[in-house]
């Protein structure tokens, strides 16, 4: 419930490696999950986002293995071991969680002399399917561990790009850069304001007087079921119509609400694009509100973001709406919104630090959320000896 920092996932990954493979790992790495404060579903439309790393991580232990093989096991998936020839690593070669590992391993090995084989073991306390980017934590921890095993110093921005490509090609999720970027480059006590066109960032200090409550609805989404791709395609169609009728904008981030009057835009596509354009404006305003410690304004922007995701982007759910409404009516909460891809998962609330434990306890006590905890911004991926 309360904010925690722990090395438990890395210790558990190391123990699983030794138990499974009867040898100690040569490298151990970990990467955090993330929560997006504001800027939802616009990293892939060229927008601005403001995520931070949370106090939940995925640990990966790695060592050489049987010649020509990749073997992987996970504490969280005891009945789903992965075993595949390194020569067979290709898009579509694996399904489920192994696809993420295979894609990253293939990217790390590309153009490099591989060890005789790869063995990996994982453990995580990042909730799966909750909008906290468990997939990026899995990918980035894999990349840091494997690259270090190969004697390659991980370059954080390059790792983010490698992991995004793996998710596109191997998992079939056309995600933007945000999740992998924040997992790699997060800084403790700061959110990152990321420009998803330039793929660079600036830090946003988060004063100690506030914290972030993450409350899980207990409902889950599945990104590869077509909804994510559908929203992205809708925005691309709207941008194409705007480009044809008006200026050749690079992305929806460069458009204005007036551009949505261009002919030929489907009504549903117009709603999706309206969210993307409006959310960019909200992120810019939120950065300034956090810098000035205007918590009421920051909270109001988060509430506006939720309404847009609910009404225009249509990615919320009854459970998310009820939990966001509950938190927005709670003393000590400045503002709350759904976070992540939607259709299930978590709500994030900006709250006063002194009230955080009380708020989480209240949510758990009356069953409003099966899981609730609070977190300050944490650091990004790291290797451990």
C-alpha cells in the first residue's frame, strides 16, 4: 500500500536462475514500470507526454547456456518456459510473453558475436495489463542484462529504440516511444516531459509535498486485440484528411482544433484527433503547473484528460470511470484520471503526500480498488553485480 523501494524482483530473478539452470547468472539487471501523469495515447501521434518511473520493477538474470539456444523462465509464468533456437528468432516465432524476450534478444544479438547460448530468468512486481507498462519493464531489463553479458555498455536512448522495435515486430503492438523511453531514462524525483517527434526530453521536478496514488481496478486489457491499432489508424486517417485539405502537417501535434473542420474527416476519426490535439495542449499546461506548484490546476488538467479519453477517445471503462470519480471526490486528491492504454487497468491520482496512506487505506477498506499504492518518481534501468 505505502510507497516502497525493493530489490526483491532482482533477488527473485537471481534465485530462479540458479534453481532452474544450476549455475549462477553472470549479469542481473532491472527496469521500472511507469505511470503516465498526463499525455495519454499521443506518443504515437507525435505528441508530448509526461511519464515517470514507479517503485515497481522487473528483474532479469542472464548467463550463457546451451549452444544455439535461448531459454527463459519467469517466476510469474511458471508453466510457460521459453526454449527456442537463436537461429529461429524472427517475428512470429513466439507468442505471449516470450515474444517480447525474443524480440529484444534478437535486437541485442544483431550484428554481434553471440554467446554459445542465452539463459534468462525473470521476476517482477509490475502488475501485468494494468497500464503500468509491464511489457516495457520486461523488454528493457532484458536488453540491459543481455547487452551487459555481451560486454556492451547499454546506451539508454538506443535501448529504448531497440525495445520499441521489438514490441512492434515481435509482439505486434504499434506502440509509441514513451514506455521504453521512460523505463530507460527515468530520473528519481522527476517526471520526464518527452517530445515524441524529436524523441528527446527535459526533466520536470516533482516536489516532495505531492505523491502519486495508483489504484488498480482489477480489470485488464489486451493491447494486441486490435483496439490500440484501431485508435492509431483513426488518428492517421484524420491527419491524412487534414494534410490533403490544408497544410502538410508532420503530426497531429502540429494541428489546431480549427483544422478538424477540414472536409473528408470521418466523425469518429474527428473525435479521436480532437483528443490528440487537446491532450498536447494539456501536457504543455501541466508542465507549467507542476513547475509553479499549482496543484489545483494540475489536477484539473488530469480530470480534463480523463474526460477526453472517456468521451472522445473511447478507451475508458465503467470501472475506470467509477474509480476516477471516487478519487476526484476524495479530500487530499488534486485530480485523478485513467492511465495507460485503457479498457481496464489503473487510475492515477495526484495527491498531497501527507494524505497518501490514508487515501490508499480507504480504497482498500471499502473495496473500491483491489490494489492501491503510492509512489514518488524513481530511477530508470540499471545493472547490478
